C-alpha cells in the first residue's frame, strides 16, 4: 500500500502522508507523494490539492533512518518532490498539524499555501543532528518570516508554535476546528478567489541591516558552538538568502549540507539521537509489557544521593517519603533539599511558590511502618553489603506486595541484594549519578531474577522523572564504573611513567571532556575510589594497579572537600591549582618504582584513556552486560561528561577504525609499563576489526 494514500473530496484531492511514527520523508513516501500529485494533475475534475499527514505529525522531516544509505538522495529526492509541487499548475495547500520539522517544514514551504492547527511545533532542527536544512529551508524560511527569527530558528533548531506565525507569510490561516475540513475549504477559496500559484522562491528577503546582523550572528555562534561546525554553516547558508538570487542560494545551501553530512560531529549527534531512543528497547521486554502504576515512592537514606533521588520524584509530582535512622540526619537531608529548591527558584529555574509545593510532596520519617504502601522504594544507604542486607530484609517485611524494591548501589551485586528478600523478581538496581537531581543518566541494573514488568516500569519511570534510562546487567561497577575503572588505572599508570595530573587532564579536556580524570577524582572525593580499590586488591590480588592514588589518600588528600587532592584548592573555591607537593611526591614515587620518567605525548594520553574505555566496553558487550554499543555511549554522554561531538567511546573507536584501535593497543602493550596484559584486545574487538566492521555496525 502507498505511504501516501490518495483520496478525493469533490474537486479537491487529498494526499495523506502515512509513514509512522512521524511521516519521515523516506523514499517510499516521496514516491507516494509524487504519484498522488500526478494523479491529481491528470484528473480534470480536480482543482486543488491538499497535502496532509496521518497520525501524530504532518512530517518530522527526512527519514533519519535512511541517512548514510543510498535512499537518502535517491530520486525522487526531497528537492525534486518540492520542485514538482512548486511547479504544479494546480494549487497545493499544506495542512500542518502537530509537527512540521526539517524536511517536513521544507515540503510545506514548497507548497503554494499553508494552513495549520494551533499548537503545531514548527522547526528546522537539522542543526541538532549536525546538519542544516538541505531542501531549501535556509532560503525559503527567511522569505516568509522575519529574518532574525528565521536565522534564530535555523541556528538553534528550536521549535516555535504555529500560532506565533500569525500575520507572517508562513501560514495563511490558523484553523481552530477540524484541520482537513478547514484545509479543503481553504483550497476551494483559493480556486474561487483565483489566488493563483504563489511561490515562496519568488519572494525577496526584506531586511535592510542584514550584513551587520549576520556579522553579529557569526561572532556569537562561533563563540558558542566551538566543537560543532553546523551552526556556522547555517549562518553561511542563510546569509545567501539575502545576498543572492534564490537558485544561487540553493547551491550554497547544498554545498554546506554536503560539507556537513560526513563530519564526525554530525555522525555523533545522529548516533546520540538514535542511541537515546534505542536505549529503552529491550529485546525480550516488548513495548506492550504490562507495567505497575507508580503513584508514590519512598527513599531510604537522606544523604548525598537519597536527597537528590527524592527531588526527582517530587519534581515529577510523585509524593515521596524519606526514611533515615536518626532525626538529625533527616533534618540535615531535608534542609539540603530545601536549599537546592531555593537556589533553583533564585536562578529562575522554578517558580518561588514551587519550593513549598515540592517540599510538601516530600515527607520525612524515621519509621518503616510509614512507607509500606509506596509503589517503589529506592535504597540509598551506605555502600556496605551488611547495611544493605539489613535494609532489604526490613523492606521485605514492610513493603506491600508488588512494590518495586530498588537499590542505588554503585558497585555491589544486585543479585545478592535481591537474595536478601523473598521477592527477587521485584528487586532492581537504579543507579543514579551525582548530583542525582541534575544528572540525566539512570543506569538500570537488571538482576538475574528481575521481573520483566519491573524492568518495563522502571524504564517508563525514568522517562517520567526526565532521566535517560540505560539497562546494564550485573557486574562489578555495572557498565559505566567498570569502564571508568580501567580509564582511571591508565591515568594512574601515566603518572608513574612521567606525566603530571595537569598534563593528563589538559590532554583529555582538549578533546572536550568536561573534566580530566584527576580533576574528576578530586571533585568526587578520592576516598570513594580508594574504598573501591581496597576491595579490588582483596578480590583480585594479582591485578597490577597504580598506587599513587592510595598515597594521596593516605595523606588525607581526598580532593576538593579537604582542600587538597591531586591539586590544591583555595578555601571556598573550586579551581584546581597544580601542587608542587604532588610533583615532589611523584618524583620520589617513580624513584621507588625504579622508573625513569619519559615525556608522554598528548596523543598517547588521549588514546590510552579512550582505548581503555573501548577495550573494557568491548568485553561488556561480549558478555551481554550492555545490549548494544550505543547504550555504552549514551551512558558516557549523559553520566560521565563525555563530549557530545565525539559521540561516546564506542563511536570514537568506530570512527578511528577498529583495525587502527587494535594496532594502537598492540603498541601500548609493547611499551612495557603498567599492566601490559590489559592491552590484549577483547575478542569481539579483534573479530570486528578483522571483518572491517564497527561496534555500531
Ligand atoms: N525520521 C524517522 N524517524 C523519526 C524521525 C525522523 N525524522 N523523527 C523521529 N523519529 C522516530 C523516533 O526515532 C522514534 O522512533 P521509535 O518510536 O521507534 O523510537 C519516534 O519517531 C518517536 O520519536 P520521539 O520519541 O522523539 O517522539 P516525540 O513525540 O517526543 O517527538 C519529534 C517527535 C518532535 C518529531 C522528535 O522525534 C524529533 O525532534 N525528531 C527529529 C526531527 C528532525 O530532526 N528532523 C530533521 C530531519 S533532517 C532533515 O529533515 C533534512 C532535510 O533538511 C533535508
Ligand atoms: P551518604 O553517606 O551521603 O548517605 C547515606 C545516608 O544513608 C546517610 O544519610 C545515612 O544516615 C543513611 N543511612 C545509613 N544507614 C541507614 C539505614 N540503615 N537506614 C536508613 N538510612 C541509613 O551516601 P551517598 O553518597 O548518598 O551514597 C548512597 C548510596 O548511593 C551508596 O550505595 C553509594 O554507593 C551510591 N551512590 C553514590 C554516588 C555518589 O556520588 N555519592 C553515586 C551513585 C551511587
């Protein structure tokens, strides 16, 4: 069946784009539109044509699933379809509802007239995919709406509601009632009143100060979009709409589009777009898996994490009880929450009255008897198995049947935690990241016995509390921390070999990381990693580990909170100041190890850190702990400050080429420092490299 069913209402033909979920303009749909157009033109009884969309969009634009396939540019490509519509001897009216984005809006701009429902989201969001509108959007939009507004929309990709365009040439009518009825009536009016076949391309951009404004825009965009080439290209293309005739402007747009489509930045943004959506798809947990209602919650522990987790529930309007062992801890925890809300109100992020509204949703308690009827309880007590055991045994006693019992543990075995209860099917890991009310990532740890409905409910809940839920299997550190562990080890080895903390941090920050490993450790608290390492030393006595981090901790240099760590800090300030004390300690430490320091290049630093992540990531994939490479990347983008324009460690490896990754790793093994065995490439990495494939296909 055609993806663009054709129907007739008297003398008006209706072409309905039907390619769920958002009528992406893939090849089949483009063919369907052309067929419908030809049918209408061949029928003498037809006077006008309405183009509309079925379901939840007019059109979300080019079908991004076709990107990087020959179908993207196969004829009829989007430009051809728009051309045919524009040249149609019978008027074509676009009837826009819900969403007209990217190519969808460009298609509408190729029509002779446009009408819209109120509330439709209108956007050219290509820049968010590292692209620019490639089917005339940069030339046509500035011809129908104020120039500055058009440039802003194209450079930011932000959506604007259809009614905001009242009085512009974008929409001739905003139709309150049934859109199709209104659009057909409008098409008849066009014929009756002989409104002709106006084409957007024939209009002129009317903006006398364009050059000055464009220069201002170039400066602003260059400063803001440092790692992304697309926004500046958007300005370049829009500039052509003022200074050149339409067809010449189209050539500039086409060139800019082609310049961008193969950039690593655009690949990274597209990867992130799809990766986020793929993360909630679990092969053995279909979309129609029943979920449990979550109308109330409880959190055990009101410390750093418990407070932030409670805020997430309150922010989503879910009442939450917070349980502590001592009144003092409860008061302190609730005090921090209130302060956070007050700060948000001061910064204008929430309304002043929301502070009390949200606090009213959070009920402190010291008694388990108060929380038994919660639909979900999240445990966030000390990271200590006996403490978790006591809490889960207690929860098993008091929680109503069907309640979800979640643990925020960052390293402990969720299956073991589940075994403390008589209902392991209800137990799941919900690993929030600090600060839990801010960070978008929620690593969802699926235990061996976790119920499918419990997993589906937790994934659904992650969306409700505005987190990106990514599923991990059970292993030490789950996906994110297990990988970061190897990254930190490499960073530590490089200190032994001759680098300083600031050199390592600077090298990886230049790539775009929010923070290098040592600044990050100082922020998180060096004692946290030390605590975990001490457990690892017992569990894996043969493991070779860099020990400089332990020496730092033995001196009580836990990082920012103690005023010193790998760096020193002035009271009340967060700036990491290189510390000669640390450099002296390093000199002595290397001498103890008998290592003659060598100069390590930034290139080596970056690749050792990145490939430490990649090799462990490959093992995690192979073991089935992560379902797909993009899940690993989404964890790194949303939980670890990994630069968006690089797209995550696994995409980085794919773009670098897995054959080259294996070669570099073999080279690192031959250096003869640290743990050479770590650089044995994971079997999956070897296999994919040999097949010329990437982790992402
Ligand atoms: N092509 C194909 N699939 C698309 C799509 C597109 N353009 N846009 C969204 N989808 C898919 C999503 O992958 C998702 O699929 P799934 O259900 O299988 O996971 C589904 O549509 C629903 O998407 P969301 O979960 O994002 O649903 P929302 O209702 O929250 O949002 C939306 C809908 C506003 C359309 C949002 O998806 C969006 O912003 N999409 C991107 C639109 C875009 O960037 N368009 C420009 C494309 S590039 C282009 O047009 C080039 C042209 O200039 C030549
Ligand atoms: P924290 O020390 O700040 O808070 C723990 C709180 O739990 C304290 O307020 C304590 O009074 C309370 N508590 C201890 N035993 C209790 C019990 N039996 N019943 C009720 N309350 C009890 O610790 P934090 O940092 O909030 O960590 C909590 C959990 O979250 C740990 O499992 C940790 O591994 C995990 N986590 C921590 C992250 C971080 O960056 N701090 C990040 C991700 C996970």
